[in-house]
C-alpha cells in the first residue's frame, strides 16, 4: 500500500517549489487536487513547449495530480474551494504571495478553527511569520534572486564571473523542506490529532544548503573561491582535459588516494613526496602548478585511457554527461529507473522517484488544465445544472 493513500492535499500552487513538494506527496499515494486559474492555469504550463507541446517544468512537477479550475476571487468559486478544503483536505499547500491565501480565507488561523486537524504549508521567498515578518517578507522572490540572496551565487562559477545553478535549486530546496515537514506533521497528527502551520522560506532552505561555505567563512574569514567545476578546498578534484579533447572528472579525498594517483595514474611515484603536494592544503595552495603536471601527463592519453587508469587506481571519476547521455545512462537503465506516465499528449517517459518501492510509487498522468473540474464538483454534490451554471458564470 502506498503510505499516503487516503490523504488528500489541496494546493494553490504555481511554478516549482510547491508543485515539486506536492508531486512527491502524490508519488507516495496522496490525492493531490491542484487549483488552477481558468483559461491559463499554473503559469509554469506556458514556460516552454519542449515535451511534445507541454512545458518541461510542468511535466516534471505535476504528474499524478487532479486539475480543478477555479476563479478563486469569484464568490461561487470561493465557496467551492472552502467546501473542498473543509470536507476533503488533510493538507493545504500554497505558494501565493504572502498574505494572499489568508485574504482568500485559506490561512491557517481561519481554517484551523473549523478543522483543527488540518495541516497548512505556506511556501514563500522570505517567510511569512506574522510575529516576525522581517523586512523582506513582501519582496518578490524568484529562484535566481534567492540563489543570490542566500550567497549561493557568490561561491558558484569562475573567478571572473559568478553563476547560478542550472536547475532551480532554491525552489527545489524549499520544495524538499515543505515535503519533509508535511510528512512530519502528518506523523505528529497521527499521535495528537492536531494539525499545524508550516512556514517554509526559500531563503532559509537554500541558506541551509549553503552552510559549508558559510562555516568556511566563519567570523569574517575569506569565503571559498569560485573555481568552476573544481572543488574550492580539495585538490585535485574537478575536470581535466585529455589529449583527445575529452574531459575527465576526478576527485581525491585522502593521502592514500594521492599516493595511488601519482603511482598508477600519473606514473610519477616520486611526485607523491614532492614537498609542495604532501598534504591537501598544500595541493590547494599550489593547484596551478599541480594542474600543469596533471594536464601534461594526460596530454598523450585519450579520455578513455585516463578513465581506465583511474579505475585501476580506484580513484573516483565520472563523465561529464550531456542531457542526452543522462536519458540513456546505463546505470539508470540497468536499475529500471524509467517508466511512463500519461499526459494530454500521450505517454511520456518519467523517472521513478529515488528510493526503494516494493509495490511501486504512484505514477499517474500529468493533468490537462481543468481536466477533473466536473468530477470534483460532482463529488462535492453539485448537480449537472449547478456545474453548468458555474461554467457559465466563469467561476470554474
């Protein structure tokens, strides 16, 4: 049995953070009812058309959900939303602007008085605590902006230019903390019968993930330098060119591996005792000199030959795969990590969520906009004429 089967989540969500959190709840078997704006829906639906006409972000974060279109500012639609939450929901998730959910009557204080067991998870850029709102509470927060505010960008990139992470790492971090906090709240409710409010801040989520550089720069010390794909404080650790134009990613973690690297990969055993390189902090300080030695040693080898030596020496290494190579990755194929989900454009490949799933996770279709509206309304007791009237009034 899927562990969250029987749990219903109603979500006022858009973009990535909240949809990623609720998709994972759906993976565990929860029923997730996604409230979308009539006509346009979650604005992530229109980010691109890369997946057979569907948006890549939307396909990734919205499988196994039901789409209910409601104009939540329309009084009749507001009644539908209220009934849905009070009659069906165990969890409400939203990442609207701070205060917007409360204005719609969807704030925890308003709902918990009528349904004490309800769990409400609010996701925002900078947190939404009425007692301690902070000066940034109402500041707009997009992924790039949070990556910058959290210091992530300042330690990512090259010496000449900072860079953001390719994926939406701030949204992902917030979504993961929302997901795990909701699971914990459900466990607590099973013991106490009481719900709670969860306040997730994108800034706080990514600042936690940036904590190694924070501690490295403790009490005003210099932060780790930007070193591209190389590690800022361990060396050699990063990409190195081979003689055939290929790139090999490798990493050393200890002195035993340094000895093996010199003897079996570089074929220069005496280098292990070179006083410039006899400890990691020395190799970091002399990284340019050491890099020249490594690049020169690799210049007569193909990338495949370098990898062969690294494997023989038991030195960690990896390919710098393209997206196409990840789709075809032999390890993902061998472990059976790919399946299919339905969508308005037919079956699409989907990666199984990480972890072991004896009975399999829920992997249902990506919904079309408003696909489940009439079914959910009927479930709430609306008759055919009532549903037609709501459509005519453009409430749904």
